[in-house]
């Protein structure tokens, strides 16, 4: 059904009282505004003239006789199911009948015959024989299924693609998140919102803030995914306690886990430590951080750096477990520990190491080797045991 036939089909329509004279007055006002602007800035003249010409052309493109007040427009898909229904205080048609301009539009978007979005704006357009609907000026769109509310300056609805695009100053609220971005692409059938440009998503359960330039929010799965550099802050009373960064990552609000990939780093407040790897899984429920790749832990306060091919940090018990080519370095006293496995208490700095243990220190110069070792690096109190132990004093 064409836009024109939809308009004429509506029983509430009536001709507008606009006349060619009122249209001419509008063009005259635009011309006067343009002349005033040119007095203040010569550099604006060409742009002002272009804008006047554009507005004048657009006015000429619309047929004053095809303007209606208090109208309802509808469009149906090829199955006869309602696609969208929009009410407007006024609608005007272009001379080629391909575009309808709307004032104060509000209505509903449908999917499989069921209402999925309630929308409104200050103005709008229907284009391409009802295939695309635009709303502009303080737009809002509310998902009737789960309560997602999106607001912005412009909305585009493509019913064939089940796609709603909100541009310019997007903000949104939902029971899972509060969001903001330059643009959002809402795929209504998949219930997925793609956020673009200066993305900020704040969750309350868990209390996290997710920042990136590109985020995909799968609403039903409660996940936030980014393939761009990202920052995730853990908050307590609106203050940042821990911070995670990476080139890619996923925050799962359902399982309360954060998965980080490529140049991943987590900076913790308690215990004070920095973890770095190309793969980190932070479980907020279990209070663990796990990596199946090379993991490096830096403790600046104790001047100790630890690394291993794999590792797990128990945040609740303040314990670190490393396996595979483990290395511990104490920069304060130039000491180094190597082993196959290492258990490290982050608070007391006491460790248990086993498997090809080697220890060396600078002052006094000494090397130790054996199956197992316990002690602390910071005070050079090391006990090597469990079989053949080799002690070497360096002159």
C-alpha cells in the first residue's frame, strides 16, 4: 500500500488551512534570516544561500494541496501483517508522492504482527513506499517486551531488516544497564543493541562500568562484547576499586564474569597488584582471576614481580598459584626464584615452590637448588629441602 493511499484511507484526515500565500511567507522569512546572517559574517554567506536554496527547493518539492491534519499512517508487510502505525498532527506529501513529512509523530513498530516498540518524536518522514520511517528531535523508543528505553536526536526504522537506528546523543535505560553512545543499532528480532562511538555502559549487578568505541549488548543473554580496546571499572559507592583493560573482552552480567583478551591487564586495590596476560578470566562471584597463558603479576609495594605459563589468583584468600616456568624476582635485594610450581601469599609474601627450584641472590651472593623451597624473597629467608640440595656461595 502506498503512503498516499494510506493517508486517504484514514477517516480522521482533513485538508490543511495552509495556503500558497503562507508558504510564500515562510520562504520570505527564510530569505530575511539569510540576509541578516550575511551581515555578521561574510564567510557564512555561501552556506546561508545554499541553505535557503535547499529549504526553498524542499518547499517546492511538496504539494500544498496534499497536506492533512490529525492523520494515522499504517504500513503492512507482504503477509498482510501490520509493520508500523504512526499518528501525526500533520502530514504533507512530496509532489512525487514518495515522501510524507510528519509533525509530532508517535506510534508503534510491529514484528510478526505484534507491537515491539512505542516511538515518538518532534518531526518525521516516511520514505520508499513505507519501507523506512524517520523520527527527529527528542525521539524516544520503548521496547514493549522488556522495557528498554532509547532516546536521541534521530531514529530510523527499517522494518524489512528488523533494525532501529538511533543517532546523535543516544542514551538508554534498562533494568540491566544505563547506556550512552553516539549511535545505536537495535536489532529487534535478536534483541541486540550495537553501540558505536564513546560507549559508556553502567551495570548495577554487578556494579561495573564498561567503556569502548564499539560494544554489542545481547540483552537476552546479558552480555557486553567489544572487539576494540576497552576499559571495565569495578565500582563501590561510585568509586573505582579495580580496573581492567584489554584489546577485546566480554562482560557476562548473568555469570558475573569478565573475559579479557590481547594485552589484558587488571589492576586491583585489594590486594594491591597488577595482573597482565593475553587471556584473563575474572570471576566476580568466586573472586578469582584465571589465565591459561603467560601470566605476570606485579606487586609494586613489595617490589616483587612473578610470572608463570599459567596461573590463578584467589582474591578472597589473597593467594596466587602459578605453574610452568615460574619466575619470581625481588628487585629490592636482587633475588630471583625459579620453579615448576609456586604458591604465593600476597599479604605475607611467603611462598612454597616445588619442582626444579633454583634461588639466587645478590647480597650476599649465593645460589641454591633443590626439589622444594619455602620462605620469603623480601628478607631473603629461604629454606630449600626435599632431597639433594646444592648450595653455592659466590665469592
